[in-house]
C-alpha cells in the first residue's frame, strides 16, 4: 500500500473553516441567518463608504464653487 495516498484525519485541511474576505470579515458560511446578517452588514458598510465618498466630492465641488464667487 502506498503511504502517500493515506490521509491523516487530523490533517483535514481548512475546508470546514471560514476564511476572511479582503475586509477581514468572515466569508459567508454556516447558518443562513448568519449569512443574511453578514450580507446586510457588508451592504451597510459599502453604503456608508459610498455616502462618505459622495459627501467628500460634494464638499470639494462646493469649495471650488465658493472660490469662483470671490472678487
């Protein structure tokens, strides 16, 4: 028998473990309720980032418009 083909049960790999996404939050795995909560949280964070970006752009445009009005 070839020993290389045997697998040690303790060496199961990481297939059952949750991995972190780019933001450091666990990937969706496990309970569907947890998946939904993770998805809602991710969408909220993305929306907050988008809102912050838009506010910064609007502030920048407002600053530019204010400079043009000065004598």
